[in-house]
């Protein structure tokens, strides 16, 4: 089991179709520019494939930087949103301040 403390820090992750996990973390909350940086990394890694992004309703996902990024890539990045409150689908909401990853 891997347990990460998520207090006053930022963590963003993506799971590729092949199961590869991409994670970025920092000791502060993410900004819109940080989200764009991460999305750019994913777009660079998967140059020939469209991306499907599933995220929660955090205001950072609607930042001007993210909107501008998406506008520059029409059809390349597809968005799906989780319901407004879904702790069963958001790992860090089930137990605030902690994220646990368990492997079988």
C-alpha cells in the first residue's frame, strides 16, 4: 500500500489506455498554468491520439489558461465531468487529506 499525504499540496494524475499512470505533485495547489503544463505533457506523449479527460468540478479546470489551451486544440481534448459531489469516484474526497493506493 502507498499512502500519500495530500494536505497543502497538489497532486494530478492520468491513466493511459495501456494502464500507464502519469503523476505530478508539488508542495502547493495547482494553478491553471500547471494544469496546462500537465495536459501539454500528455498531448506530447500521445501525439497521434485524442485525449479523454475526466475531472471534477474544481474551478481550476475552468481557468482562463485551461480554456485557452482547449480552444487551441479543438477536437483533440475531450472533457467529461464527474457529478458535482461524488466521493465514491474521487479518491481524495473519500478521506479528506489522504490518498491511499492499494495493490492486490
